[in-house]
C-alpha cells in the first residue's frame, strides 16, 4: 500500500492519485512528492478565475430575456439578451430580427418638356390639337374632337372644350367646327371683347372662316397653333 504524504490515506500501488484528496502519488508530481499540495489543496495549484468549477458547483442558469448565461470568467456583457451591449446585435423579444417598417416610395415629379394636355368633352373622333407656349415653357395642349369645340376663358363658362387661363380671353370667345368626314374645318369669333385673329388677320363679325393645319390663332392676347391630324 502507498500512503498519501498529503492526507495519509492508504492507496493501492496502481493508483496515480490519492483516493482521499486527489493528490498525485507519482514522484515529482503535484503534492508531497514534489513538495507541493494537490490540485486545489493547500500549497497546490489553485484554479484561476474562469477555470473549471469544482465538483458540486451548480451550473450557471440562463438569464431572463433569452440571453446566453456567462461561464465562469466570461465577459459579463455576454450574459445580456442577445450578443451583448455596446451596439452589438441583440435579438428582439420574439427571438427574430424585426426589420424597420417599409416606407412608401416617393411620388415621381411630372416630367418636363411635354405640353400639358387639356382634353375636350368626350364623344367624337380625334381630329387635332390646339397648342400654345404662351407664358409657359412646358406649353399647354387641348385635344380637339369632331364637332363643335367652344373656346373661352378658364372656369368662366360651362361646356368649354378649350379653357384658356388668360384675362384677355372672353368667357365665350370663339368656336371651332371640325368635320373630318367632309374635310371642313372652320373657326368663328363669337362676339368676343378682344377679337380673334387668324394668321394675323381679324375675323370678328365675318362668320365662320376656314382653317388649315398649322394656322396661327390669337384669342385676345393669347397665341396658339392649330394642328389637324386629317389634313386640311
């Protein structure tokens, strides 16, 4: 039998460590043979912070909130919910990543360059357009359909096919008569206050006058160009 020099317990010659205190029984090992105590014993190697816990030490429990419980000697920051603090990623209470709410995409601004379209009253074959760049770089455009298209000041009368935003235009200034079947296209001043010009010539009081594609029209002080799709 071999007696432990640390605690005196009798041990079998085949034992490498004392069954009583765990002290090494090998010559030169940790313990009395080497002039030292056993592991964790007086005079022996003391476990450092963060080392393996002694037998019987209760296992650490996970903190509330779904975080990771720290091991002995571990950075206490990692005991927080998620991966820690200091701006590091932390799972949400649901356990998953919650993306920020989607934002409505911005409304695109109207593209410049094209004239603003002003549609005439519905019901009729498309015959042409009246276009003007008077006071507007983008211009204005009114669709003209077969039949009668009344021209007047904006919001001054009901049933206007062409509404012009200009104070020199009368509420019921002129009327276009467009008949593509018979190729007859005419304009007539309807007793406007400031008159109507066709290619620079006044037509007030002269009844209906024939118009053609590309003719220049002037309502009061407002200039426009007539474009016909069926010829003239």
